[in-house]
């Protein structure tokens, strides 16, 4: 097939144009790298679970570590929030995730802080068959720290009793929603 000179030169121009475009795209990609690094940092910030076991040992006191990371239980009637009825928000002692509102706290008499409800999506439930009992363990949905257990002998309307270690929580009066 015979190509006339005008067509040939416009073909070369298109090629030059395309290569220039390609080089610009590669350069643009190079410029976006710092942004993707920022995204990575944000993901880390939202994921305190990335902490290693030695991180937790450094951050937490031995008693906090025993309960939050080793699924221990504080002695009944000894916790600082058992008889605590101020208005505010209870947060996970491991990561600061808001887990309970004081409105749901009630006197259960069981020896540990009790709540009839948790804040939406703040906790996770897992079947726990240790200690010869069929219980449901409650952990923080953000950092997976052990908080306590939930039982179905609570007050209406939920009928639930979240039985939580004081050590697993930090109370914040200002954070009242
Ligand atoms: Zn947490």
C-alpha cells in the first residue's frame, strides 16, 4: 500500500504525541507516591491492632495486660467503675474506642460494671467455652482487647448484661454524646 508523504508525516506526529503523553503519565505517577504514603499512614492510625505483643506489654500495666490481652478477670467488687455512676462515656483502655454510654449502666450487683447495651459496632462477640462455662466473650471491635462477657439476664429492653472489667475501660466525662 502506497502512503502519501502527508499521511506519513502526520503518522510520525501522532507517534511523537503519544510518546510525550506516556512520559507525562509516568511523571504524574511519580508525583502521586507521597499521597499513597499518606493513605498508608491513615490506615495504620485506624488500625491499632497492628500493635505487636511486645508493643502491648510496653503500653499497658501488668494488670491491664493480664486482662486486656490475656483475657483475665479482675476480682469481683474491686473495680474502680463497679459503683461508678457519673454521666459520660466509657472507652476501651487499649485503644480509646467508645464502647459504652453511662445511660446503659445499671446496678447489677454482680461485682463488675454492668451495661444493658453497647454503643453500635463498638464490640465483638465470641463464644467462650473456657472455665467449664458456655459464655459469650466481649472484645473491642477496634483493637480486639478483652473487655468481659455478655449474659442474657439483663434489664429490658435489651435483656442483656454486659459484665465488663473496670480495668478494660477508661471513663470520660467530657465525651458525653
Ligand atoms: Zn480497643
